[in-house]
C-alpha cells in the first residue's frame, strides 16, 4: 500500500478546496498504477549452497527436479534416526530450490506435517534445518505451495520470541514471503496475532531482526486489504506507540551512515523494506498523526539516492515516495530540504524515469503549496530553467504535474511568472494547447503569465481554478 500525498493548508476558498480534492483523485490514480506495476519482491536467506553442492565461484546452481519416488524417499529419510534425518534434511533443502520438486513435495500426504514436527522439535540443529526447508518453500511463486504452508504460521509467530537472532530472522523472512503470495495466509495470520507479535519485535536490539521486521511489515502494508484488515487505525496506533517510527528511522540512519562508497551487492535489499515501511507509516491512509522532525533523515535519503542511483534505480522511487510523504503535510521537511541546499540534487533526478519525474515534481508541489516564502526560495534556487525542458517531454502525466507546479509558483510568487515569460516558457505552454488532457491547464497558465507584474495573486488564481480542478 502506498501513501497518498497529504496536503498542507493553501489559499482559502471553496474553489481551492475543490482543486485539492481533484489533485488527490489524480494522486490516487497514480498510486494505483504504482501498485499495479510493482513487482512484488521476496527475500531468500540462503547459505552458500552453490559451493556446498559443487558450484564454481559462488555461481548459483538450481538442482534438477526430482521424481515423485525420489521426493518420497527424501521424506522417508527425514523420518528416520537422527543422523540419517539430518543428512536427508540437508538434501531436501537443496532439492526444494527447484520449483517442480516443491510442488511434488507439498502434494505428498504428511509432508508439511513432518517438517512442522521437526521445526518444533527440541533439537536445535534439526529445528534450524527444517526452518530452512520451510523458508525454501516460502520463496515459491506458486500460491498452492504457500497455502500448503498454512499450518506452520502459528509456529513461526511463536518463535519470534525467545530464540536465536538467526532463527528469528529466518522466521521473519519466511513469514514475509508467505504473506506476499497468499491472501489466505494473510487472513490466517491476523487472528493469530501477527500485528502484536511484530510490534514486540520492534523492541529488539538486533539489526538483523529489525530488518526482517521491516520486510514483513512492508509486505503486509502493500497488500490490497491492508487499509481495512491488516493495519486499521487502531493497530497502527499500537505499532506507533511502541516506537515503530523512531526505530525504523534510526535503522535507516544507521544503514545510510554505514554505506561504503562502493556499496556491496545485496545492500539494497536491506534498505528497500525500511524505506517502504517508513513511507507507509507516514501515509494518510494509516491514520498516522506522528511528529518526526529530524533533518538527518533527509540527509540519509539523499545519501541512499546517491549510492544506488546507477545500479539500483528502483531505490530512487522508494526514496521519493518517502520524501513525498515527509513533505506533504508538515512544513519542517520542506524548509529543511531548502535550507540544506538539497534542491539541486532533487532536480537532478527529474530525467531518471517517468515515475521519478512525476514524484520529483510532486515533492516540489508539496513545497510550493506551503506558500509565498517557499515559492520564492524555489524561484531563487532556480527551478524554472530545469522545468522548461520538462514541459517539452512527450509524456502527458509528467507535463501535467509540471503544470501543477507552475500554477502553484505563479499563484504564490508572481515574479516567477514574469521570469518564466522572459525565459520563453510561454512558447512551451503554447505547444500543449492542442493536447486534449493538457490544453485547458496550459491555456489557464498562459492567462496567468499574461497578467502584469504586481497584479494580485488571487485574481489569476480564481480565473484558473476550474482548469486545475
């Protein structure tokens, strides 16, 4: 679930309220498209099985599928004496990396029940090996495999307290994988108390546990039923009262401060869930009214952006979604972004991708909507020269968001309109007078820039409200 941009207070008047409502509708459509195009991710905690099984240079080797008889023999092996059982569990874990073998295994009568028996045993090594087998199953893309694991969910929750950090981490990522694949799993976990259990994990001093917690929460929060069934307002309040927001903020600050210049592969998988959780906890849909004012959070975001921009551009979108929710409601992060001179770095992200362009422009709208002082600073740190090329792009969604920003700038700071004309911006607007979804707003802005410098900001405002609503 992705949070909508929350809005601060702008100019008064019923027309402006209608304008905001229409903007929110467009942002809802944007979030829906974001969810639809989002590739649901899973995490796999796996030892160096490639080297263990004869792989070269750590290259991943997927085992060949086993026949039903071979799978049955492995199942019988894990039910024998302890030494043979341990070897068979190791072979089963390796075999379960194959999709066909996973499907054959879960269809065998008593297979999951046998794994659960070992998972709940008093022998720590057996318990861990069975947990790794269940983790391999949780990584399957077949919903039938995930639903076959339904009987294990209550035990996974139970083991999130009082066990080793490694074991807790494995349980968390197994849960996170299962909730991605199956709505049935999510519906079973709710009455089993997953929210209070996860809330208790927030108090863990171990970074690995907090990272796993961030992963599970991010997967729960993006489920389609999240706003009504998974994180209703009361449960979210409980999470926040237990310190979810400061814990995740602290974790993100720690991750950002420890990122080396040449970040190792895989670090993005630790950063992404934390970004998503923070963004969702700050979203309006969760009913969150939390005060978080720490300028280090913005510094951390831009360090992460700089680090992952080239190799992992999807992190850029995650950072921008969080920045959007931080700047949308309260002015603190808007003024901090400007005072720390982070605007140039933000504007450099405009050409990264269509989604990045829309989100950068949306963050700039959040800032501009705060009023004349903020628009004056946007004008002085000059944003206009970088916005002009954006107006020439062939993408109506990006151009439309740019027009929204220009409207706010011209409304609150008429000097920006005069400067826009001097730079030839009116010619860029004229190009869109024949674009159906943009022409009304383009013509309205042309009317605004036609006003003499020093005219009241509210007279062109009322003339253009209908075009931007």
